C-alpha cells in the first residue's frame, strides 16, 4: 500500500497525523476497538462496568494479552500511558482527549504538578479504573483511539526519543514494526502472539510515494495491491469508477463555509440565512468528482442526532426575500466581502462555485482570497475574514466532535458566534446517557446552528476512494479513515504471502 | 594549495554565520507557526509544545541557544517528525541525494561537454543544429515532463526499467537521467560558446600552423582553456545536484533531502529549514573551493595568488 508520506511519528502520544495512525492502528490495540459500523467492541478489555451514573468506568482486561517482547499487557501500562498523555512535559496534542477524566485538564495545564493525580488507576494487573469529572456519553469511543493505547514506560525511558525505531519499539497489535526506512518504506510482519491469532498476511509493505500519479502507476504495474485517495487523482477516479476493483465510501470529514459574525453584514442572521439558502450543495460533488456527499446538516449521516433537514433547504427566492428584509433590496449596496481559502485545488473549486452561485442566485458579488496553508490558518485564527472556508474531521465517531466545534469555548470556533442556548444543548447532550434523549438534544442544537443562526454553511462530506487488486481483500476501512490489515489476505496469482 | 583551503575555511565561518542568522530571522517573519493546523490546539497544549522546543523564550534567547547548538554541530529537532533530530533526518536523506546527484552530475559532464565541443567544432553543420536543438529542449522542458515521459516510455511502454521507488541499481537509472537532462543541456551550450570563442584565439591558429593535428589542438589547447567557464558553473551545479531535486525525488518516490527544501518551509519546521539551508551553504562553499583548486590545475597563471 502507499502511505503517501513519512509518518511524522509512531509515538501514539506525540502524533496527530493520519499517516501515523494508519501504521499505529495496525501495530497497536487498546481497551476497545471499532467494529465495521464504528460500534465499540471489546478488545484488550473483555468487559467493563459503567458506574456512578456514567462517571466511573471499570475495565476488565483479558489474561492472554502480551507485548511483542513477551511481557503481559497490564492495567499499569494503561495507567502509565494516560499519565504520560496528560503530562505537560510530553507536549501531546491529543492530551485534551483526557480533559474529561478527573484532574486531566489541571495536570495538562500545570495547575497540578503530579500526573499520578489523574483519575485513572490500575486497581490490579487486570483492572483499570477511570473516574470522570462529569458523565460523558462518548467516553468509550475514546478508548478505541490511538492516544489512549497503553505504553511501555520502561521502553520509553530506556531509549528516549528513539523508542519508536523498529529495533526498540514494543507493541501489542496484530502486526509488528519490522523495518522503517525513513521517507521511503515501512514493513510490518505478522505478530504470532496476537491474542486473537496471527493475521493471515505475513508481511505488509507501506511505501511513501508522495506523487499521486506515480503511486497509481505502481498500482497499475501490480507493484501495489491497494491504493486510496493519496494515490488516486480525480481523473483516475473517473477512469476506474466502473471497475470492480474500485470502492467509494463517505468519511466523517465535513467541509463548510463560515461567517465571521462580528463583521458586517454578517452580524445580521438574516444575511447569513440568505447565503445558506442560496447555495445548492448538490453542485459540490459534481465539481469535485470524488462522489462527495452534499451536507445539509452539521451532524453527518451515521452519527447520533443526524437529521438531513437540520439545515435550510435550497431556496433562492426565499433567500432573496430575506436579503431584501435585511436592507439590501438594492444589491449594489451589498459590501464586497472577502472569502478566505487555502491554496488547495478542492478548496478552490468549492469557493469558486460558492462565488458563482451567490452571484446567480442572490445577485451578490464576493471576493476570493487565496493564501498559503499556514498563512491561511494564522489569518483565520487571528482575524477571520467575513467569509472563510473550513473543514473538520472526526477524532472519534460521536456528534460531540462536530458539535463542540461551534460552542463559545472551543478554540477552533473562528466564527466568533457565541450562543448560550447552543452551548447548553451541546453540553447537556454530551453528558446524556439516554441515547434517544441525546439524539433529540443534538437535533435541536443542529437546527439552531444550521437553520436559525447559520454561523456556517455545511458544504459536503469528503469520501475515501480505494482500489484493491482482485487477488487481495479483507482490508477493513472505516469512516474515521483508518485502515486495518488484520483480516486482509492476498491469494494467487500474485501469492507472495505479503501485501504491498 | 593548502593556504587556499585554509583561507577558504576561515572565510566560510562568517558566511555561514550570516546564512544561519538570516534564515533564523526569515523563518520567524513568515506568518503561521509549526503548530498551526486545521484543528487549533488548546492553548494549554500549545504552551506545552512551545515550552518543549523553547519557542516560549524571547527570540534573542532562542537565537543564542540556536547558535550554541550549531557550534556543537547540533542542528536541532524537527517539530513535524517528533522523534527525529535534524541531524538524523539529514543523515538518512543526504547520502541518497548525494549518490543520485553525483550520478546525475557525472552523466551531465560526460554527455554535455563532448556534445558542446562537437557542436562548436562542427559549427553550422547538421550535427551542430541537432545538438543545440536537443540542448534547448533540455533547458526549456521542465523536469516533471521529462520524468513523466521517461517513465512512460521505459517503465510502462517498453517495461525495461522500474516506474519508481529506490530498491536496486536499476531504480537509479531513470531518476539520474531525468536529473541530468537540464544540466547536460546547460553544459553543452556553455561548452559550445566557450570553445567557439577559444577557437578564434591567435594561439590556436599558431598551434595549427605549426602542424599540430586537429584533434590534438582541440583536446590539449582549446578544451583546456575553454573549460574554465564550465568548471566555474560546476561548483554551484554540484551543490544543487547533490542536495537533491524536489521534483525528481517526488515523482520517483526517492527518500532524498530535496523534498525538505519545500516541505520543511510548508510545515514551518524551523530547525529543519535552517539545517537544510546550512548544509546547502556548506556544500556550496566546499564545491566552490574545489573549483578554485581545479582552476589552478587548468591554468597555472591562477596559481600566483596561492
């Protein structure tokens, strides 16, 4: 397969990069794991108890789980890992995943100096207890993602920064890190000691071919058995769309156009709603041509609280009337506002379409401003333009990861839109244990966000496009864009006993 | 000659200091920082990260720390590749680029110089036009087009060479040829112009009238003098080639260091940007020194200065 780029790190506390997680997900496992439909399944923990109204979790570990050096995986390895994750000295980006655990935030921001005060303790070798600061409905989802996987403290202490090199690293997953030629190739080999049995593939080769067309040529030349978006140009998607080797599925990654609600004329919710109703989302898949899914609500399909009608319908006539009411009957009086986007081809196509649609459907002209990636990010953070493009990918499969984004306290909410009702709905939903009531709370919040207040216009859901050779199969993909080779196989004619 | 080497090393120190300082300032002037991403990190986490890399200190203090580390030969750490130091990264990537670059350079010299000399001697003939047409094409066609063309012809159509990757010596052929294409063309044009100029010189006519054969005149008298400008450009050319080409490494998936000139800047990976820039500066100084030494061998008059 092709990773596209060098994984920035294989330390599951240090990295945030999806390339790293593609490797880590195959060499490590945690307390729980995701099933095909992203449901939580037991993994290293065979069972767990949810106590005290959802604020205390007790995990019971299996007794046949081992590290690659033969030592058993114990609850103490989890305790070490979680402490290391919140320890400010680690500088972990994903430390916030444990902010809901007792003292998690305070340890990470330095208010409490001792990481052992974290509300996560090994009661004995097989029992791991977690105390939460408040009940959190999505907590189990966090135990299936890489930053919460156990670590071997002794290994990290012994080798320092080099503990992730193949000769030092100690892991517990279905594959072992066999070789790592930086910027070029990672080789995994089957772990004979894996608790549910060694995987069928004896070897997985992960190349780092940055250029899409080169990677695709390697696939066509049978040198790669499997490729995804990273190796797949849009024209190749179209060329192979009918091939039995081709597959497409949506990811939990939403793109949107947002307003800075502190800048005129978007201080007026009617103007924002008018814009939201003047954009036909079904256009985006047609111009992006990777079978993206139009997005009419902020919670995407497949997650609790999803309702396609949360956002307003496409209705240019009603949008025009709203804009009239807001005092812009004479469209030439509408200020020329700026829409900021990064210099990526997909973003460019989307904002150009938004510009054209606003002109055609509302008679409003907007200006497009293109910036280099980091400059765009810095600008959006410091002084957002009246309109800007954004995207958000889920860390874990729960509406919380999307809905929290637009709360007043979230550092990624660049719209400067603050709404007390929205904040309270989202915060209540996060702690709600009853799935039905929780869905209802999120639906209300989503409607408030997309239909009534409209600080953003959801645009589309990105997709993953993959090609798998006829002789290979069993690769599991999920909407979080992680790929598992645990059940993968390669059969004749290319039977090499390994996959590229 | 030893004096020259010694002098060059002494002057290199202030040059490197200026390069290091300029880069240090420039990377910090550009908007956006190493930890900016689509998802903004909580301010607590940014603070932890900045503390870890000393980016929370005043810039003047960072500068002093940086120079101190440089003096110890420590180029710092990568913010993007968290478990690796810049020294590690360059130690892995430079040998690959160097190998490919030297191969490319050798190809360019072996093909470019004779091609140019031949064109000059056979000036105005079909051979001249052919070689100049080829070299104009070599200069004007971008590397990625040549690369794609070579991959298509030799990898896909004839299936005699691998499409990409870095496994066996065969894998080096297409990237080396792609890399050598532009420099070959450049050297050919330069050699032709220089040989033409030299051919007009009085002493060439003298050599001829004294009865020296055409071939001997060309090789012994004309080429030797005509090569001075060629050698001059070989210095910077060598430095550029051995530090890798972004395009060639990108299209052939070669784990060299050329990509860091681009990606390190995109990632605002400060120490890596400074590390690659410094390595390039060192190589440039070194190859220019080699050029000066070659001058002295080619033209004894240049030895006076010592």
